[in-house]
C-alpha cells in the first residue's frame, strides 16, 4: 500500500480507498514491496519493476457507509467474498510497530472486542 496514490500509505488515510486503489491499479507481492512502518520519502517508482499480483473487481462497505457491521456480517462477508479491510484507532505505540501482533491491554481495546 506504499504507493496508494488515493490515500496516505502508512501515514493514515481511509481503508475504503485501498479498495478503490485495488480496482484501478494492482497489488504486488510483499517480497517485491515489503511493509515499511513509515512511507515518507518513498516513491512509487521504487516499485515499478514489481509484477502485478492481484486486482480487486469491486469494493464496497459491509452494511453500508457509516453503519457498523456486526461480527456475524463480517464473518459472512469473509466466507462468501474473501478478505475485508478495516480501520482502527491506535495510540502512539503503533508508530513503533514493525511485525507480528501488537497487544495492549486497555479499555479501548476491550471495547473494540465487544
């Protein structure tokens, strides 16, 4: 997603724009374009040699725009149509994330699980 010209890469942005990007461009392998925790000073020309790997046919909101889908709706969507993209709020510690699973025990994360 480093070169998602519709969004802000790893500097923020809207998850749905990743879907729109996938409809209008293509995705490449992580081997060719590895995840980087910061994308400032990255340029799409750094990855122009990467072979196209996947493209999205259609992107949309599960349960419509601004309507929170239930866990069951998301599970059904994944079973019927494959991966989903989401957004989440995180604190400053996420800026240090590089790989694996970041676990924090606080009220906000428990609320998300409900």
